[in-house]
C-alpha cells in the first residue's frame, strides 16, 4: 500500500511539473497577466522566491488602515507581518509603519521597507524575515541625510556587502546606508538627479498636474547591477538612464562620485525600473501605459502595452521569469487631480513574461 501511495504521489508531482513546463513553453515574451485586483492602491510590490507577493499601500491612497500587505488571493490580502504593524493612532509609533512606499527583498530572504515618515518627521528602514515575519532591524536615517519633508521611496539592497541604496525625490539625491554600522551618506547636487522640464508627464490625453503644478519629479527609479558594483538611476521626469560606481557612493566622496556618473541609455517618463540577471534594463512607461526595455542595440522599445497598466508604478522581478508591476491609477489620486480621488477600483498587481531570470535568488 505504501509503495502504491508513493508511486501515485510521484506521478502527480511529475504531472504537475510537466504541466507547469508546458504552460511556460506556451508563454510569449510580453504576455501580461493580472495577479491581483484589489480595492486599495498598491504602492510598490516585491515577490519572494516561492511566489509570495508583498506590497506597500501607497501614501497617496484614500486614507486606509493598511500600510503593508501580503496578497492572499486574486481579490484578497492581509496585513503583514501582522495588524500591530499597521498605523494605529495613539499606539507606539516605533513599532508601526507610517507612510511606506519602497519595498524589496534581498538574497538573504529579508523584506526591506522604506517608511518615509511623512506624519512623524523621520525616515526609517525596516527589515523583516520573509519566512517568519519577524522584525529584524530598524534603521533610522539622521536628519542630516534625510531632512524633514524628504520623500525617500525607492531602494535596492546588496545583502552580501551589507549596503542599501535609496533615492530621494524631494531633496534630489542618492542615499547610501551601511547596514552593519547603521551609518548613511548622501550624494546630491548633480544634474543627473534633477527632473527635466522637457520630459513632460502626459497621461490620458493631458499634461499631468501635481498639487496644482505640472508634475516634475526628480530622481526616482533605482536599480543595482547583479554583481552589486553599479547603481543605476534616473529622474521620473527624465529621459536618460544613468550609472554610478557603488563603491564611490559607499565612500561618500561626492567629487569622485560625480565624476564617475555615465549615461547608460534612454528611458521613458517612468516611476519604476528593474534589471535582469543579464543586465537588461526595464522601465514602467507612465505616458504610454507600457513596460519598456533597452534592447541590445541601445534603443528603448516596448515589451508590453495595455490599458491595464494604468500608472505602472513599480517593477520588480519575482519568481522565475516574471516581472511584477503595480498599477495604481496614481494620477487620479487627490494630490494629482486637486479635486478629490478619482480612482476606480480595482487597482492591480500584474506580471509580464520576460524570459529573463531575476538578478538573484534567496539563499
């Protein structure tokens, strides 16, 4: 009996593997799928090696009790790591997430969250164990590096080297954090970090406004090369993708850092970016509802275009060859319209087949 059960289990397992392989073989580069359709705006999204999907709730969303969630089904989610970490007026703010946006996992199976602290006046980085949900570390950035009213959102993590790199759009700059020493430095004042007025945000047939003025957002998307030696970045309102030596950012020598900045290639007006294991650069394209990439000839070309990519916010590689995207209609939030929130649920998390591997897997 035991032998028969074992054989049956083995046959089922082999069948499932075969079905999965067959399904992947039928996929085409650029195929787009809706992973989740929910009633709150996902900010940025990150996916573990085993396919668990985590998302921050965008601070510009209609006020919500949620700050950090895990997707549990096509239309469902839960507080993560638990409800006590969600903002609750009157409770201890030290162990609560205030206004998060940036989120990423690292090669040590940790989930990192940037809490901009817009309501408490300080920027913090939280690290959690993905498997257990255990809180591992809180890094509070000093005011000299993250002044009040900073808007520090995107981040990338070098788990082996022990470094975190972040982008600040409010006081345009790149911030480098030493995890072990809990120290941080800022690089700012360089033209590559600034928005370009010629890169107009034009969505749904009209120029996009933010707080009553033409939207003009500085350095925002940021990625890290698979070998962790190079940081890539660009302005949301910008059409150039730059690179800088990570070691120079770590040293905090602004003059040498500025001299090392190079142009990688073109980018669209974009909120998010990602890099594959082979070094292909992917971008969200806000104006065209697209995901674009730089091809081997150095040209910017579309990977997929869809009305479902309604303000494609973040882009991050997840399990296998999928690039995950949050699409949250941010241009319809009150801060952009000036007339209240015009967004209509569902807000989506999607994924597009790239046939390219993620830059790392967790150890």
